[in-house]
């Protein structure tokens, strides 16, 4: 599937605008979890790693893709779990009331 | 995985994948939005995680993916390591962990670009767009990787937290960045020389080191947040390499959101982003315990004396800082507070935006010690309350309560918003010595008439106070 570069740039720019608008008045309490959660999302590069490691081609490229999968998975799994661990502690207190 | 599907489904598979990518993106956007407020934050994180799961599962149906050994192996290994790190880490080490995760994310994006290059036998099969994207992805990903690990080293003390710099380093860094962009352009123009790729990778790794090294340890949270934004952009660039919409959209989303968050953090410290990156704040700070305390006197207090003061107060505000986190004293603080509350004393916590090692870090630490978060007051909320407060307990905080921020226009912290503890009837500073804080300046609060010092390790002092409260 050939994709037009202008279309990709268009998507990139629109997504950036959404990103700018998404973060508004975050209370300082949430700065750390928000950073950590956003960090986990940036592990989306795992999708690219899957394609590189699983497609046909030169073995060297596939092994590099394999290394990328490991690192990206650490980022994704660790990132979401540790963010949840932090937020769980905030949540618990509210339920007690 | 697509080989298991019948022919008819294969025909619309590429479109279906794109549609599911769109669904995943929706989960990311909704997730980040929900992460903005305390009540919904946990749900937001779960939304984002679901989006990620959808993205990964759908990608496995991509018709280009034909071999699964490496994929399964990589996910199992990475998943286990991630799980272990996330479960085991101490809450006090949270900033370090985020730095490490971020470094891995950046490295992964650089590897994706490099792997795609190495996978294709003929480098000339890439068009200009592909080559530029590969170059940018490697550049940003690699500098995120080394930069994050330097930040990790500074936070955990492997590398000196001081700003390590020399005149002209900033100029060299900026020059190196521009040169790298030039090299990427040349690489795209004439990719026949593979050495060029290695040069780009090498310089990028180096830039990560040299641009974070000159920044002081207390600014690392801002640096990590900025690098987090970079790793998003690196992922988006990898998306251009693979022409993958999900990577481009999610990467851009995180890149932009991370930039805004970084800016909010800088504002909390009353500094500009440029000042953090190039200012080398704290570089000129003298050694701890700088002279100049000689002729001023401080009043000391003891556990017993303090116990009486707080037990008969009607309102006590606790101001925790970096020192509290280091001494791991958050649980004992909670014990003391509980005892006071059972006596009918109103106890609140005043949290400066940059208390702890990272914005919001102190809230996490106190939440871990079961302090209800509605008692944690932001600076703007607590400042009007000091005038009616009987005793303020300042535990391991220094610069964030330094009145010089308001009174000394020549000082390094002038203009930084502080907690106005000097409006309270009495302040008690828990501190090991009279040494200076991170900014390297003396704190007049220590010598104020209304102030008393309680010298010693924060945890031991609080334990002594806790026991003394039993006797009152």
C-alpha cells in the first residue's frame, strides 16, 4: 500500500495539535503519573519492532528488531504497570471516605 | 498470523488493520485526557493500556509478518523484565525508573529504524523520505537513550548531581545537533556509504550525554519529561520509516503532550525551558555548609518540647521535602499525624510543586504511607492558611521555604514561588545541619525569631517525636 507523504505529515501535524490540547491544567499531584503514563504510550514503537522482527529479510535486521521488541516491551509493560501502582494508591483513599 | 485466514478476509485485512489502529488511537487520546484529573487517572492509564494491546494484537495480523519466534521470545523476555521492575521498585526510586523506561523506548525506536535499514538487502531501495526518517529516528532515539541514562545516573547518584560543564559546551552541543541534521541530509542524498550511518549514530549517542551532563540533578525531572517527549517523536519518525499510521499518531501525541507537561513543570519552578536546558543552574554553588552562619544564632528544640507544642496546637501543617524522601520517613510522618488527629489537632500537608525529586513525587510517597490525598494541599491552597496555623513542621525541605526567593532580587532562587511558612505562629525545621539546600544559599528562616531547629536525621527525629507524644 503506497502512502502519500503529505498525508502522513498531515496526520502527524493533526495528532500533535491534539497532544498540545490534551494536557491542560494538570494538578501537580498528577505530574509524575502523567509523565509515566505518557512514557508507556511512547512504547508504541513496539508495533514497529514487531514488523521489523517478523517480516522476511536479512537476519541481522530481524535480530535488531528482536532487541527492539525486548526494549519496547519493557517500556510498555513496566510503564503501564508502574503508573497503575502509583494511581492505585490515590484511588484507594477516595473509596474509604 | 494472517496465513490462517481465508482468502475473502485477506482482501479487506489491510483496511481492517487501519480501522483497529484508529480505535487504538481513540483509546490513547481518551486515556491521556482522563489522566488529567485525580479521580479518573487510573482509568485513563487502563484505557491507554487497552489501546496498546489492541495495537499490538492487530499488528500481528499484518501480512508482512510471517515469522513469530523472535516476536514471542522478545515479548516474553521484555514483559518479564518490565513486570519485575514495575513490581519491585521502591516508590522513592520512581523518577529513576521512568528515566530507564524512557531510555529503552528511545533505544527501541532507533533500533526499529536501524533494523528496517539492515533488513532490506538493497539500501538504494529506500526513497529520500525513508532515509531521512531513518536518520531522524536514529538521531532522536539514540540521544533519548543516552540522555535518559545520564539522567538516571544523576538521580541515583552514580554520576555527580552537580552541573558538570565548561564554557562553550552549549555552543558545541548546538553545533553538533546542526551538523547531525546536515549529515542526515547527505545520507539521504547519497546512502551508498554505510560509514555515514555509523557516524550519525555515534554523534547522536554522544549528544545525549553532553547535553544532559551540564544540567543539575534537581532539574532531572524536567529533563526526563523533555526526553519523554523526544521518545514520542522518535516513535513517530519510526512510523514514517514503516509508513505506519498508528506509530505516527501515537508518537506525535506523546511528543506534543510531553512538551506541554514539561512546560507546566518549568512554570512550577518559575523558570523557562531554555533556562533549564542551557542555564546550568546551581553550577556555582559552593560546598555544603558554606560559611556565613557564624554570627547568627538559632533556637533548638527537643522531641519532648516539640511534642507539647504540637499536641496543644489547633492546626499543624506539615511541609515535606526532598530530605523526607531520602530518609524514607513518610510512614512515620503519617503515624505522628494520626496521633495528633486523635487529639483533635487539625493536620494538613503543604506540598510545593517541586517537592521530592520530581513534580508530584511527594504526593505519591505520602499516598503510599496512606495519607488521604484530600489532606495534601497544593501551594496555592495552603499559602492562605499559614496565617491561622499554630505550628509548621518543615521536614527535609529548604529552598522551597526560603524567604530570599521573595526578598533578594540578586539571589539564584529569586522569583520562585515558595510556601509562606513564615506567616505561621511557629515554624520547626527538621534538618541534619544548617547546610545549604540545592540552590547553594543560606536560609534566613532558620534564624528567624519564630523558628526552632530540630537537628538530626528526619526519620529518627520523627520517631523521637512520636514516642514523646505518648508521654504528653
